[in-house]
């Protein structure tokens, strides 16, 4: 079975966004344990990066700990990289995507 992951599910997990993070993580875990193939639309990677960046910025401001845009963007990219690490199947090849002059390797999109 194939499952297309919504951008918001990834944002929930990466940012631990309440109240959805736990449910989103559970859905991903259930899919993995039932051998469901997870997909993330490659055209949404910049949207994902931007929305995660905005979420992290909002959280920092709300906590009274504003950070520079560069720091928040770097954190967003690191969290996205961590998010895809354990979801990369062996039957897929990496897709190189440009994220504002940086490159990110995701393995959700193209079958060999």
C-alpha cells in the first residue's frame, strides 16, 4: 500500500506541534510497521521547509527566545533531514532538491 504524507504531518513531527505531533508520529509508525510505502510529494519540499521555518519562528517568539532567520532556517533543514532518515526505503534513489541554494537529499519520490 502507498501513503502520501501531507506536509502538515511532517511539520507536526519535526516541530512537535501540539496537539497533532503525537497523532502524526503514531500514523507514521503504524504505516512503517504495516509495510506501507510512505511518499512525500517532491513539489512540496519548499513549502514544507517554509512552513516549518515559520512554525519554529512562531514558537521561538512565543517562548521569548527569538533567533535569527538563518538560525531558524538551519534548524528547519536539520529537522527535515532527521525526519527523512528513517523513512528512506531501499527501493528508492535519492532526489536532489534545491532549497534556496542548499541541496537536500530526499528518498520519498522516485522509484528505481
